[in-house]
């Protein structure tokens, strides 16, 4: 099981999904920081339903990079977010993954 998890994370490492919509990336990051869908909706000035839609799309895009049948859990999404924060405009490169804006 641990070897499968390592393979999964190695697969995620190889896919930055730079074409993912920036709003979807932000929603993923905020969710991984513990924000509720309501808080994300307020921050993004959209409806809660839109936030849910964005998160489903983002999860699907991550899932397309993974082996068929792999569940895209919050842990997998969180790992992806941590590895791809540098893809967001306005962020400096570096190990600042603790939720602190750069």
C-alpha cells in the first residue's frame, strides 16, 4: 500500500497542469488550507455551487493524470496543491508551502 502511494505521488510530480484555470487552483488551495466552500465563495465572489463545480473540475483534471480508477481524495488534492503552488502568478519560488502568502 505504501509503495502504491509513493507511485501515485510520483505520478502527480510529473503533471503540473499549468493550463488549469487559476480560479480552480485558488479554490483547491483555499480548501486545502481548511476554508469552507462558503468562505471560498465569499473570497472569490461567486456562489457556493460554483465553488463546488470548480473543485469537481480541478479534481477531475488531477484525476486524468493518475492511473484509471484512482480516487482523488483530499489528501491527493492537497499533495498536488503543495507541489504546484509555484504555478500561481504572483508567488515567489521557494519552500513556503505553509499557507503563508509570498
